[in-house]
């Protein structure tokens, strides 16, 4: 069980590193379950990997230096909770933005199956 918790934490850390910091939007095809459920806006419901990929690609354009730091991670059973700090510069205005958030992921069969998130409004 302890090894599985560690593997789940590592999986989520690697997911953030790939999809945000390395701007590898195609990682969604590997990391997301086909019936992935997002419980928060802007999607709320079953979300396709393609929609997540497109959303991230728009974020890469708007914030070309987008970066996330996972500050804390807690794992319990099939869930991983992270506390994150996001930063980036708006390409159209040059203004820096920063926001913080908590994301709870549920994993199933080695994939991200569900997400709940609480995010602070961006500081500009």
C-alpha cells in the first residue's frame, strides 16, 4: 500500500511537470482515463482528453512561461491532493500573474479518473 501511495504521488507530480512545465499536452492521452470526470469549472462532467489538450495549448499561448510548483502532496487510498503555485506572464499584456490552488485527483487503473479543484483568483 505504501509503495502504491508513493507511486500515485509520483504520477501526479510527473503529470504536472509534463503537462504544464514541459508543455507536453499530448500526455493527456496517456494520463487521463477515457471517462475522466471533472467536478469543477470550466468543464464539470465527463471531459475528453482532447478537450484538456486543447485547453492547455491555449494556456501555453496566453502564458508562454506558464510554470507550476507542487508545494505539498498528500496521498490516501486512491486519491492524491496537491497544493500548487502557478505563475506566468500574459503574452498580450506582459503582466505577470500568479494563483494558488488545491487539486484532489482520484486515480484508477494507473490513470487520472476524477478531479476536484479549488483555485484562488489570479494575482496580477
